[in-house]
């Protein structure tokens, strides 16, 4: 089984201007395979670590702190001779992203550049294959139905995306002890989970799997850690579990 890891580029919320917006990179054999979300500043952090543009990006939902750097990626890819980066987008989000980024025929003065050709949009429903890995896509709870979507590799990791608690999903689809990268702040709000939500909604047996991100400040991160939860920091890398081979 190939060695997999999750590298944290950013762990902050939209309002945490001193922290990079939440974004992660799945690495395979130490090489970047999939960027998860692409908010403001993320592309620069990605290039600083890997020295290249991403070949593949997963977009969990269309809030600007998760998609704003797609515009920078489009510009950079226009003048790059590499194949078009693939942008994996849950199917219900395709109209929203099209309205945001492809609403006129001339994105460049030079012409000849359609947004979803320079960036190859790949609409996905229940999941997709990449680098021999079968990813699963499931709905989260953020603002409204069909707006935010989790991403997982069963047995390897689960990324909730921005969400309120989703026990009906995690208790069934993250039941192999894999790390769960979970949206949370110290205090809950109508769009995001809080520490008290996690304690109330999730079975205590999976608390140790939770790795919290999307917090508003280092002070809040320390508060969540004081409550006994793991809190991720930008720059950390997590080696993912290896699936047991069938006997």
C-alpha cells in the first residue's frame, strides 16, 4: 500500500486573517496528489512547499475562504505548459462555481482562455478515482442542503469540510479509527461546530479520532486543546494509517 499523509497548509476560519484559511494536501509517497480547498493565500503556500502548481484540487464548498485562489490558479495555469489542473467539484456546486468564475467570455485580455478549460472541471457525485485511490464524497451541514461536502478515503482519513456535527455520517463511515479532520471552533455558531457540539453529538469512542481545524484564533485553539481535543496547526503532517491486507 502506498504511503499516504495529510499536510496542513492552513487551519484558520474565514475571519482569522492572521491564519491561513483551512486547506490540506494529500501526499502519496511524499508527493502532492490532491489539494483540498483553495482559499486566499493557499496557492502561495502550496507553491512554497512543493515548488509547483497543484495538479488536482477538491472543492468542498463555494465560500471565498475555500475557493478564492482558484482565480490565481487559473491565471498561473494559463501561462504554464503543463496539463490543465483537474478541479473535482461535487455536482450540486457546479452551477454556483460557474456563476462565480465563468460568467463572461474573456477572462484574459489575450483571449483564448475559458476558465473551465484552463482548469478542468470534473463534476463528482458519490466519489471519484485519483492516483489509484477511491475517494468518497458525502454531504455535510453548512448553511443549506447540498452546499458543503465531506471527502474521505475509508480507513485512511475523513475531512468533514465546514459543517455542523454529522454523527449519522461519521459513526458509520469513519468507523475504522482513521483520523477525522473536523471543522470546529471553541464556541458553536449556526454554520460551524463547537466543542460542546462535539461532546454532545459524537460517541466518546471517536473523540480521539478528531483533529480540529477552522478556528478563529490561537487562543481558541488552545481552549479546544484544553478541552482534551487534538487541534491541527499549519505546517503539520499526519501519516495516515495503512489498510490491513486481506489474508
